[in-house]
């Protein structure tokens, strides 16, 4: 039988790990450190965002890296553990908990992100919760992340021959 997300969240098998990279990964160079956090770390980070405010997943990753003394948080495991935290919150709501009693993942996970599409609630739930809290906009990304995304889009368009 498949484990519930609550079980995966509450009984995660591995402690937080900080690893030194042997090779380049996710924009980091060999020798830099990366933290592999836990689903509970993401739930705690979601809970620190006040109602009506938004925070980007990049900002959460940066704060976890700082907390654990690493150069960055692993983007791969961050996505996995953010999803486990979000799905555990949804399972708790389905079991009768109020939204105010669970980790408010909708304040961090962007409804237009691939992660939102993977969640059992879909992006519409995130939009609805943000609207209820008066925070219907986009999560505030770090300025550099926004610039990188814009330059990647520009590069893709120029590769295809699109005009801007």
C-alpha cells in the first residue's frame, strides 16, 4: 500500500544533509555546499509567511541554505519536499483540518508553476486561497531569479528567430 503524504512528511527517513559538491550542479561550482532539507523544513517555511503575503520558492530555498550554512538548497529535493509538505497539508484539510491549521503552501507555490500543476488540488486551489487572503498576485521572486528567467526567455526567442 502506498504511503500517505502525511506519513512521508511526518516520518521522513533522512535528517538534513549539507553536502560539498564534487562537480557543477544547478548553477553551483565544485566545492560549494548544498543543503538537502526535509519536508518539515518546508512546512515550517510556509508557516512563516503571513496571511496576505507571498514568498517565492527561491526565497524559501535561500533561507534554508542560510539556516543550514550552505551556499544553496538543492532545487531537485526542494521541489520534491515542497510537494510532500503541500500534499500533507491537503490531506489534513481533507481529514477535517481548517486551512488555518495547516502549512499554507499556497503562499509560496506559484499557481503558474509546474509544481502547482502536479499538486492534487491543482493551481485553482492556490489562486482561490490567495484571493481569500488578499494576495492574488505572483510570489515575489528574488530580483536575480527574475532577470535570469527573462534572459532565458529572450535567448529561447532569439534561437527560434522570434522578434521581441
